[in-house]
């Protein structure tokens, strides 16, 4: 779980292998994408002062490590 720099968004990589960005004040999910699908839980953090990007790390189904860059403006694909 990680807060953005402004403290108005929260991101987490869930057990269902989804990455979700939430507004902590309302509890609503504002962004969602398929995360890392490997056997271990992935990690995700906002990229410093850039409000549009997040970085995640996790594993593939085969157990190989992978890192991804996400753009909140385009949830359909990794950067």
C-alpha cells in the first residue's frame, strides 16, 4: 500500500492480482488494472512527484521477476 505525494490517492496490489488506486476519503476505486499474476504478492508505489505514474514489481506465472511502469491516464496497458 502506498500514498501519492499529495495524500489524496492510495494504491495497492491486491490478492486477486489487481492493482487499484482508491480515493481514501470516499473509498471509491478510481483506477484498476491487472497486476502481476505470479504466486507471490506484487508491490506498487507512486513515482515521486509525478502524479500520473506508478511502478510495480512482481512475478509472472512462471515465477520470473518483472517490473512495470503504469500511467494512470491509460489503465489498459503498461508503459
